[in-house]
C-alpha cells in the first residue's frame, strides 16, 4: 500500500498500458489496495491531485 494518493496514482499510471480517466485511476487504486480511502469521493481526490500536480509542476510533474 502506498502512503499517499499521489504515490498510488503514479503507481497505477506506470502500470497502465495507456492514458486513463481519473475515475478509472481511483477505481484501480481502491481495487488493488494501493491506498485506503476514508473519503466519500475518491475519484474527485484523484482529479484534484492530478490537476494540482500539473498546475504546479507542469511538464516536470512526476505524474505521467
């Protein structure tokens, strides 16, 4: 299990064969047990994490 949403997102994207929708990323994270969510909207959390990473780091974002 990963320690952060961001680490779990990165793991799912690195394991994927291509681009994924944020809701599919959230589903894979929870299904594979990469992160335990206590929140009601994990897909929204993934969307927020992706947007934040891209907005703050641009092309240097570690999120593929």
